């Protein structure tokens, strides 16, 4: 999730652009850059301050664009930082989003002699615009013609050396807005850079573009139709904008889950063949398909995601999988045979030291190592031989929510890909793809039930202990739900396979010790329902999480019921984890705790 700013007006653009990037740093960044008409461009890897320090006195102009990068394609280097220009450095562009067909565009342009300098998808877009931009064509027309050939998402602002009196911005899938000031016009990916200058804004909608000059702005559709836009007055303060109006980043990030599932799958589903397309695994796929054993490793929530991945890959591809906590795996006598085993390391931050050391140990034994990582260019992303990026955007809350859901989504794609290389039929594969494609809407349905979950959480907020139970695909979600509650509400919570309850944990059950039981209508529903009855027989309270259509039946045996839409059993964890994230959030909120930064915890554990 990159940050974009643009300015055109009476003043020097540079101060607004640099301050605007600072305001956008919360969105995550690994590099930044600026282009100012008649002054040129400066780009730096690292913090925005690195860029700010590099801007010399006198670097000024009355129009410009700037960008903080959250890398998706290409390492976070100065070369890959935005703004990007075409070869002749006539057209300059900043971009937020993913150009899915950038490889095809690059190939077609290369065939015409265009040379590329970076690994980014964005450079393909600016080169395409330049290829349409001859002396008789206004910039907005070149942009429009280029966007007609693009598949993917974008929020872009484009400047031209040839037409310094204008900026062109366009939006499809990545937010973009225009601030209307007394001294000029401000363009940004959200309101935080604009608020200091004006509260009068126009939001671009998907498919719209705006041509902005010092004299005014003109909003058009991609078909060049004029669009009448309402000027809104912003009420939010900066922090509220960064959290999209939510009280905490954790809630904002839970609410982003549907969009994150979409982004984690973007360009990766192949419905016609009933499989997945994971470009990051392309070069190593033959070795992965030959694997007789897959070892998944990670820490905390990433480890629990791995436990779901184990079941996904075994069920879909029949490959034996074992999952090891990284801090344990790195000290065990290695039994990994490089010939037939592959290590998959899962890490949101890509910097968790235990996970990194487990990878290094596997590599010392010649194993192929793959990463499922959210932060592009992070240490683990670079240490592993290949991998799949989550594209979940920066996760600010210490408790992993949207990244965990993205990890499950990526593991589902890997299971599908390996399954289709084994005995999973095209028919079954296509059915699985259809279920995957329906997940974002199912997740929106779950989120629409947040008020019910909040009411439940308030009623249980005084609990000091809780038991989370589930079977098969739901037992890792029980562990994860317990971890969420532990880490942000400080309630002692334990996750257990429901079948284990009678081997000890049931001794804990009493009225003040509630249980959250994951009981979707899956292959083990009846057994799990019996567990609920066993708990109730001992006066234990039960919150049951089930699937639509089973609420009434479970309401007969449980105290409270939360339902999620039905889907493939192997994909249900992606939906059942959301109510548990919300439950933990609302309990912690009711207890008045610092949710985004819980005590004793760090977002990335880079120590042992
Ligand atoms: C999850 O809510 C925790 N913040 C923690 O368990 C986290 O999942 C773990 O530290 C692993 O982090 P990583 O995914 O960045 O490697």
C-alpha cells in the first residue's frame, strides 16, 4: 500500500510533497521519491527522512509528484523507487496498486525497442503512456489510451516535462483524492497530507481521471465523459484518516480483510484450468512438485497458519507435511533430506529471527526454502530461494489479523497448485477456485455481523480464562483465537483440539470459564457438537462459531452462536478466524487496553 502526493498551484511544491510523504509513512514504506517540474527528481531507499535530507536548497517548482513505496514487484531499492519515467524522461508517474499484465506490456514495448531499467510493474505503465504520447496528443489522452490496455489496480499521478502546467491523476482500485486549496490543488492517496492545507476534497471513483492545472480541475471518465463531482468537507483529523475512521489500527486491518483476500489472490487464480498461478514459485515448481515431504515453519500466528497449510496441502495434494515452531526446528537434529523435502517459512514481517535461523539451518542442509512473506525485500524474503508475497499491505497493529488471513489464502493457492500437479481433477480444482473467488464477499458478510460479536464480547469481557476448541481445519483456528485473546486482552486463553478436551482440559470447565467452540457444518460437526454438550453438562458457557443454517440447531446447545457463510471445508478457517479476531478486539476494548501496542509485545520479534 504505497503513498502518493501531488501538487500544482502558486507555491513551491517541494515542501508539501515532502511533508505529505511524512504524513503517509504510517502506510508502510521502504523507499521514497519526488519529481518537481523544472527541478528534476530525487529518490532514496529507506525512510522519508533520507529523501528529505537529500533535497537541496532551491529544489523548487510549482508542480510535482512524490511517493512512498510499499514494494510489491521489485526490491525496495533507489532504482525501483517512484516516481518512474519513460526512457526519454518526458513522462513521470507515481503509482499505488498492482499492474497484473505488466509482463505482457513490457514484452510488447521491448519488442518495439523500449529499454527498461527497473524490475517494477509501474515502469511498464509509464513506458506505455509515453508510447502513446506524441507531440499532437495531450497528456490526458495518452494516459487514457494506456489505461485502456492495463489490467490490475492503480492510483496514479502523471506529470510531463512537455506540459508542465498540468497533472493527470487516475484511479482504479487504489484510492485517490483531490484537495481544493486557495493556493493550488493537492492530490493524495488519502487525506492525511491534504488536511493541513484544505478540508475541501473531491474523491475520485474507479474509472475516473482528473486533469488538474493551476486554474482548475476537470474530472472525466475513461471514455472522456465529464463527471460532476461533489466537493466534500473533511471532518476527520489525521489519526482518524490513518485508521480510516476506526478507533484502532487492529480494527481497521480486520475490516480490510475482504480487500486483502482479493489482493492476495489478484492475478493468481486460473479458473479455466482450476489451478493457481504463483509467479514466485515458477522456477522451483518442478522441485516442489517432486517433494516427498514439506516442512512448514514460523512463529506465533504464522505457525498456526502453517498448521492450516499442513491440512490444505495434505488434503489437496497428498504430500506429507509437518509443521514446526521455528524456535524449536532450528535446534533439532535435522532429518531433512534435501532431495525430497522442501521448507516453507511463513512470516508477515520477514524479520523474525527464529524463523530466519530455521531457514538458514535448512539451507545448510541443502534444502529448497520458500517464503510466504508480506514485506517485500525483507530479510526472510531475500534469504529464501523463492516464495509468494502476501500483498496484504502494511500491518500496523501488533496482533496479526489481515496478514494471518492472507497467509491462509496463499497457502490455499499453494495447496491448489500442488494438488493440480497431483491427483486433484480439473473439475475439483475449478470448484475450489470458485469457492476462493467467493471468499471476499463471504468475509464482508462476516464483518457485517460485527455488532453481534461486539455485544457478545461485552458480556464475556470480565472472564479471566477461556478455552478455544476446534477439530481438524478448525483446531489451528482455536489456537490462533486463543492467541489473539491472550495478546491483546491479557485473558488467559488456551486453544485445544476439541477431541483432546476429555483428556484433561475439561477439568477446567465451570461457569466462569467459557469456551469458544468452532463448529462449522463440516465433516466433524456432529462430534464437535457433542463436545459443546459435554461442556454445557458441566455448566460451562459456550460461544459456538458455525456456518449459516446451523445457528438454530446450535442455539439449542450453546449459550451464544456466531455464524459465517458456508464454503469448502478447507477454506472455512479463513472465515471462522474473523469472528475470533473481532471477539478479541472488542473484549480488549471493553477492558480499556492499548490494543494496537499490547504490553510486552513487538510487531516484529528480531531477537531470540
Ligand atoms: C501474532 O498476532 C503475533 N503478533 C505474533 O505471534 C506473530 O505472528 C509472530 O511474532 C510471527 O511474526 P512474523 O509473522 O512477522 O514472523
